[in-house]
């Protein structure tokens, strides 16, 4: 079989399906627990870049095929380039760009988690705006166990959970269950495995029902203001609310509330 024929016979690394304003992205390396190879990250990056310009998409759900959500970076790929500093730099830079793209994406992103979410997989959960997990899901940053501290996952983790708990996860490599992840704020809720699909879609549909312009404004403002001091954050947020108040969707939303009717969003 030719290399071209072999590549055509291989399943896609990333699956996308759109319905009702929700783009569902499925990491599709089930035998590798959806490890983030450089090729998978490139496909996910390209897809996010497309979605950022797609006004029909109002929310994004990221999930994993097979038995787990995501096991982190592809360690076999990394070891296959032993000693190649430039390759390592490019991989971690690529991953960092991907995580920033999730944060700057105009649409809210929801992680649908089952099985394990470890290392860069845990980073992916922490980076998503919202996360729903099966009660059986497990989370961890176990790089320290193999001599590779989870430094880039640390960036997202330390911004999602309290400092002491983040350090415990990073320094011990211990896994936590979904209930503990809820308590730490790493995920929004843990549900029975059979309810994961419906609960995740119900959350996405709630988001989709809002003004897309308002969501874009609010998501951007949230991540910017958390990096500011208190006075600067209030000054920035006041300007954001002023701009938001001048939008047609704000006028429509307030009028609909006063008139006790459903708003008709225009996205402007």
C-alpha cells in the first residue's frame, strides 16, 4: 500500500459536527487516549481558527473518543525525537498557542470529560471556559512521576484552582476524582456517566440561547480583568459595560425583559 493510500485509510485525528449553533470537536486517537500529538494539535488549531470566524457557531464542545478524554502529550512522539531541543520547543510553543486560542476564542468552550484527563489533558480541561465530567472521571498532572514537571499544564491549572491544591497536584502527581475536581473549581459539575451527554448539551444549549455578541464581550472581559489589579479591573469593566450597553442586543434584551417576551438577538 502506498503512503498516500495508507494516509487515506487512517481515521481523522479530529472530528467535527455542527448542530444548533454548537460545534462538537472530538479528539480521535482512542488507542492513544487522545494524546496530543503535534498533528492533532495542528488540526485542532486550524479548526479553532475556522470557528473563530464562523458566526453560525455559538458554543464549542470538546470531547475525546474511546475510553478517556485526553492523556496529555504524546510521550512516544517526544521520545522519538530524543535530544531535539528545537522540536521540543516547537511542540510546547504549539500547545501554548492552542491553549491561548481557546481562551481568546469568541465562543464559549465546554469540555465534556470521561475517563482520564491528565497532564496536557488536564490543562485542556482547565483552559476550557466550562467543564462537565462523568463521576468516574479522573484528573491529574502526573509529569513529576516520570521526571517531567507539568510546567505548561501548571499555567492553566494554577488559574483554575487554589494555589495550595494546584501545587499538591503538581508536586505529587496524584490523581483526583470528579467530586474533588468540582470542589476545587476545575470542573463545573460531575454527573452520572449515562447523563454526561445530555448534561453537557443542556449546558451548551443554555449558552447558545444568549446573545452571541454579549458572550463574546463577556468572555474577553473576564479573562482580561482577572489579570488586572482591583482598581484597574473596575475601570476596564466599566468601559466594557458602557460599550455593551450601546449594543443593539442590550437594548433588545432590556426591552424584552420589560415587555416580558423572548428576546430576538441580532448579534450586534
